[in-house]
C-alpha cells in the first residue's frame, strides 16, 4: 500500500537541460501528482529556477553529492518512515529546501 510521502513529499530535485528544477515525488512525478501515466514536465508549470549552491546541494542530497542532474533527499536505505533517525534527517533536509530562494523571487 502506498504512503502519502510517495506522492506528496519531495524525493528528488531533477535538473532539466535548461537549468530549471522539478521537485518530484518518489514516483518521479511532480510533487502532488498521483498518476501512473508518463508526465512531460515541460507540459506543466512545475519547473522553477533555484538559487542552489554546491554546498546546499550537498546538504540536501542523502549521499552528500554537490549537484548534478539529480539531488536525492532520501533513498531506499534511508526512507523517512522507516525510523526516527531517518525521519529527523529528512526533516532537516526539508528545512534546508524551504529556505532556498527562487531566482525569480525579487523579495
């Protein structure tokens, strides 16, 4: 049975060829999309330009990687709902994610 985290919580930041990012759920759909159908990210307003440094990418990535095409907040070895320690680590990553500024944000 599926968990809400699989569709409604961030799993990965995918960098698109144009440098924008899509925040995807565990099913590689934009967060909140509940479908098994293929999703063309460019057909939906789900891409954003983030001010994302290599240091911030490392804080977000479950393996400490500094960037690239995919930044994983967790993986099968540290699923947030599997232990209190994994949940705490995920919540800390969400706190970092929420502080990231959007390039288009003038405020």
